[in-house]
């Protein structure tokens, strides 16, 4: 279990993760649908342009082909039949631009050219775009071309072979269309799709955030209930355990002389009672740290003094186990932080207690405190049994204990490091561990350096 603040952060992170997952899935789907829609509309538009040009080309072709008797020559009566047909030696373009009348070819958008077999334009209808002529040599009856003029205007063009009545090749008919209106239409569709997808994505993010919140609510509620249950159970157990302790002490005083063997039973009951009481106290302490409204009374604390007290307190158990305990401190430059001294002492005590517990006789435990440029670092180092990589990520979980043959059975609850982590979190610090099996462990706590050094 994590501290209240961490749980809030964890749930918020998960909620964002869910939101981003929903939003990216929906975003990809919308993007794909938008892309497919865009491709379909673009294809349909070009296909309808091709149909329009093909029908115009066949119209012109049917109207003129039977009149073209000599290859490359346009008979004079064709000019009379199609008044808008302009021989190449005349400049009809200005005239057309001024007239704006209805003709066989919609001269605003379409054009047609009659080209002889040598590639020379003989007559035109409408305004032919000013582009180099594509080669006609590889033409087999008909060919589609898509090109742009120097101004960037797009055109679609169909080239057809035309024949004289006696089936000689007369030359070619080119019919084309300016695609500006189609491009404008497709650009509008792109704009509409882009704005639509961005707006839908925004709505999807808002809705996903709301739905992720709904999905997380039961989880968050059951987590809170679990925390409340642990706190309530621990609280309820405190009084009967204290009463039991009083009964044990009274029993020892009053009945010991009647039944001497009672002493060893009472000792055993007392040991178990003390163990359960310590577990209950740890749980109560953790649930007090879990409360979201829990704000520790922060006051300037001298970490240097805390470390000196720790070395003094743990000197006896360390000596009893033939472990050398030492500290690396600069006594002339005391290090202070804003914190809760009782909690900070407990954090250090748990780390040093573990270091002694999990270091075999003859080993060494060192506590160091250093002030860096941006942070303060407290390290508890031992050359004990170490922790495997798989366990390193689990040891801060509540009730996690490593069963190992190399470690003798310890009086432990598996709550020590969870308490350390909660205290470090409450103080806005960072807790890391380096460890190698059979080499030792280094637990490092880093606090932001916000306070004075004396
Ligand atoms: P416990 O009450 O069991 O010591 P902790 O939460 O303090 O619970 O520690 C969890 C587990 O992490 C321990 O059971 C132990 O196996 C491992 N551990 C903690 N500190 C050390 C250390 N300095 N060296 C080796 N193992 C350690």
C-alpha cells in the first residue's frame, strides 16, 4: 500500500494513462476514417472530372471527325460550323476572355486543341494552358495526363487520336480542364475534416477523462475502504492489547509464587503481545501517514543530531552482534531540514535496524550525511546479505519479507521499509536502494536542500 498522497498521484497517473489510451485509440480511428473518407471523395471527384472530359471529347470528336478529310488540315466550313474554333494563326483568346458566351466548350474551365501528326497545333477551343506539350509518340488511341502550369494550376487532359473518313491518322484532339474548382472543393473538405477531427479529439479527451474517472472510482473507493479498515482494526486492537499487557504484569506479580511454571508462559504471552502491539502501532502510524489531510508539523530538524543519536542508540545491539557501527559526519557544519524530527528519527532507526539485522557478525554498518549543492543525502550502508534484483522492487511493499536461507529468522513484520518510504514521501524526499547479494546494501534518502547549514 502507498501513502495517501502517493495513492492520489497513482490514481491520477492511471486516470491520465486510461484517458490517453482511449484518446489515442479514438484518435487513430478518427484519423483512419478521415483519411479513407478523404481518399474516397478525392477519387470520386477526379473520376467525375474524367467522365466530364471524356464526354466532352467524344462530343467534339463526333461533331468534327467526319469533316476532317485531309490529315493535319482543318476545312474552312468547320470554322463556320463551330464559330468558337480558333485557327492557330489568330489570337482568339482575348476575344474569348471578353465575350464570356456559351460555346461548345465551357471556355472558363475547358479547352480543346487539334494537333497534327507532327505535333503542331492547328486550331483551339478555349484557352490552352501554357505548358510544354507532352510527347504524343507513345500514344495508343488515347491517354490521360495530369499536370500543372507555371502558376501551379492543375489540369486534367485527355488526348485522342482522330482519323480521316478513309481511316488515315488526321492528328490528335486534346481536351482538358482546369482543376482549380475541384482543388478548392477538396481543400474545403480537408479543412472540414481537419477541424472536425481536432474538435472530435478534444471532445474524446474530455469524455475519456470523465469515463476514466468513473472507471477508477470503485477502485479508489475500495482502496480507501481497505485503508480505513486497516486503521480501524489497528485502533480497535490497541485497547485489548494494552489490557492484556496489564493482566500479564498483574498475573506475574500475584500468582508467580503459586505456580512458578507460570513465569515462562507469561513471558511467552508477553513476547507475542509486544510483537502484536508493535505491529498494531506500525499499522496505526502508517494509516496516520496515509491520511490525505495528514500534514506533518514541519519544524527545523538537525539531521546531524539525529544521526549521532542513532549511532548512540544502536551501538549496543550492534556490539552485541559484533558489528562495527560508524558515522561519517561533518560536525562543524550541521545539516538541517524542515521536517518532523520524530518521523525522521524513526526513518533512520528502521534503516539502521535493518542494516544490523541483515548483516552477519563481524560486518560493518556506516551512516553518512552529506550536504550537496541541491540536496541532502543520508546513506545507510552495510556489507550484509544484500537483496536480489527481483526483491529490490518489492521490499517497500507492506508486509513484504524475503525468506532466505542465508538470513537467520528475524523478529520482523515487513512494515519497516514501508514506513521509511511513507516518511520520505511525506517529507518530499526520494528513497533509493543499491544492493548486491552477499555484498551488502546502501539505502539512500535524498531531501531537497532548503535549509541552512550551521
Ligand atoms: P522487516 O520488518 O522484515 O525488516 P522491512 O520492510 O524493514 O521489514 O524489510 C523488508 C525486507 O527487506 C526484509 O525482510 C529483508 O529481507 C529486506 N531488507 C531490508 N533491509 C535490508 C538490508 N539492509 N539488507 C538486506 N536485506 C534487507
